[in-house]
């Protein structure tokens, strides 16, 4: 069943209205017709199974059949990602959204090769947000995670301090027991930050500045690429949260 996101104003008591580029996608790409069912989610994270009743060039009308359960984790997970080279950020965002991340925050760090000026950052962020939207549809998310514009290392430290749990996968950290303890202590409703360094890793002074207030964790004895480190941490968190915190947030 294909997923579509709509604004609250597009939802009536018994039906929904789909507008914009999704209309062309439904009619001409998916070639759907009256009677076909879709999953529709509004801005508040409510989900419905709907049956298409009318298709025009400007509008798709669908009748609400039933409300569906939410698919969000009961904890909001924020991924602070050191800017990687090439198009790796696109892959990171796509997979992070599939794994349940709530927000992605690109971070300009000392060892980042990529340097984005304001104009390039704006264009990249727009592109990244579209990737997040597409991944949210594919994963049947109940919301579209936000991809923020790149921020500085100092700004990232300030934002991380606002969160309940602050995890920093670090290649020089050893022993999985601390990782197990940090993850197992996460409770429903908490906000969780994961900070992954770029290809060059964290600079020693960056780690020294945060190790007293953020939990350095190991992801095993092997050195992981920046994109793999984020996926691995998110997968560990998703498993723990889904199995130990059964309540679902909307």
C-alpha cells in the first residue's frame, strides 16, 4: 500500500484530498484507479487506510476506510552527522529515516572535507529534505523527519546538551559493556542524540570537550565508515526501543 502525506486542511470527516505532485505520481506513475487503497498521514501523525474515489488532473479524492496505527518510536532520536564527502549524506538520510530517526542535523566539524557556503547549504538541505520525504513514504512513517541546515560544532554541542541521552560512537572507545548500559537505560519519551563524526573522525579536542557530558560508546573492535556508524547505532537503538519500550508515540 502506497503512502502519502497531506496537510490537516486536506482531511475532512470521511475523506481526504491529495493535491500537488502526488496527483501526477498516483495517476501517471503508479497508474492507480478508483477503488485502489492508499495509506494517508496528516501533519499530526494520524494514519488512515483510504480508498480512491475520484482522480482528476488536479486532485485525488479518497474515502477514509479506517484509522491505522502509528509507526513512530516512543523516543525521538536525533542524528548529528559530521558532513561526509560526495553524496554520502543522501544515503545516510535515507537509511536514518527508514530506521526511525526524528531529525537529522548535519554538522561542520574540524575534519570535514566538505565546506558549504550559505547558498550551497540551502540547496543541499532542500534536496536532503526531499530524500527524507521519499524515505518516509517508503518506510510508512507517521511523520516526515526534518533535515536541518548544516550547523557548526559549537552549535551542535549546544543542541546536544538539550537532549536527555547523548551518545557519541567513537573509534578509540573500547568495550561494549558501556554501550549496552547506555542503550538499555533509555526510557519511553526521552530524547536521544547520536553524534557521528565525518570520514576523518572527531578531532581530539572535539572529543575532549564533550566526553564529560556525553557518553562515548564503542560499536565493536572494527573501524566503521561514517555512514555505517550511524546506521549501526540507529539499528541498535531501534531494536532496544521497539522491544523494551512498546508504547508508540504519535
